[in-house]
């Protein structure tokens, strides 16, 4: 008589894990779209065989590698950093990327990750954000500022902002270079009151900062940006962003025609990207269940 020994199937759960506070909003927005639960590093309790979609993994490379060994945890990394960022000097982060399914927001980054570190990316991902009324139903959306910028304080950014202010002194600016707006609720309440957001790259030759751009669009702001080294991504976002020399754009700001809105972006770009992403992660889950 044949004896069949059944093996219990390991239960794998897909979860979204946010490791840094600046990714709380995109993590929650993605959770709303793909219907997987979202956790922060403060409330996540590891379970064996979890599949984690991670925002901010560069801050916890070593800990995540240990969790992979102790709990057989699998990772889908939302790679969010510029390749000339110091985090790529950290061998733990690169090791983590090598054992994970990786998505990046930039075609240029995808190419350079392969070229420099032999790290393969599955695909590009689209940043997702909540609409202002989802953040605060009573939010004041009256436009009170002309230009908004927030980001890391650098000598080049300070000089550029001063130059732009002098070119069109009538414009009213809101500038934060001191990380006062890392809380997405505070950031949203300021952004909805601004007409334009400018993008000033922190690094030369860097990928296009779509995190800043899409957040601005979600708050009904127009975006001014120099073209980036990521030519393909610049072309794809041209319907939604005023690309050009910032000095020219600021001088001629009153004659700029309106670009497409967040509603257009979601319909034409984000919805397609998110659907492909969901298909990819569900396929990843099936493959891991078969292997285990």
C-alpha cells in the first residue's frame, strides 16, 4: 500500500512595511490601491514567511538581512534612492537588493544598478499619494504662495533659490531646507496652498525626482523642473511637468500654459503602472510558495 505523506503548505502573507517616516503616505496610498495591509517599523511584528513590500529599506539593510535568515522573510524593495547617495556605500543595502525583487522609480537608476552593481530590477514603479481631502477633510486649499521648495540644504540649492527670487521678486515663496515637513500631513497642508513646486536636484546627473513631482501634482500644484539625465522618464512626464531652465520658467511664469492634472496622470500612467506592479508581486508570491 502506498503511503502518501502530506506536507503542510506554508502560509505567505504580503504586507507593506514603511521603515522611514517620509514614506508613510506613499505606503498608505499604495495599500489603498493594491489592498495589502501596511505597517510601520514601530508596529510590525515579524511572522515566518512574510513577503514584505518595503519603503526605506536603505535604512535597515543589515536588520533585514538578519530577518531573512531567521524568519525566511522575502522582500520586494521599492528602491527610492539616487545612485550617488551615500547609502550605496553600504554593502548591506546592496546585498539586500541582490536577494530581493527590486523596483525603482527611474529608468536611469535601473540601468545603472545593473551596470554598476549587477543588481537586476523587475520594473519601474510609480509613486502614489493620497489626495488632500483624504489627508484632512477640512484642509484649506486657498492658494497663498506662488513657489514652493523643500529638500536637503546644499550650497547649490541656496544659491539657485536666491537667483530665482531676484529674477522675479514679486513671487511669494515658501522654502524649507531644514526638514520641518517630513510629516506628510504638515507637508500636504502647505503644498495645497502653493501654485508651483520647483524641482532642484541635489546631485548632478541624478534621476528625476518624481517623488516630489507626483506629490506636487496630487496637491493641485504645477511643477517646474530642469530636464533630468533620465531622458525617457522626462519625456513620459512632459505632459504633466514644465521642463526647462528654471530661470526661464520663473521669468515667464505668468505665460506658462497649464499642464495635465493628477487626474490625468492617474488615468494615463499610474493606474497602468500599479496594475503591472500588483501582477508582479502576486506572481512573486506564487513562485515563493512553490519553492517552499
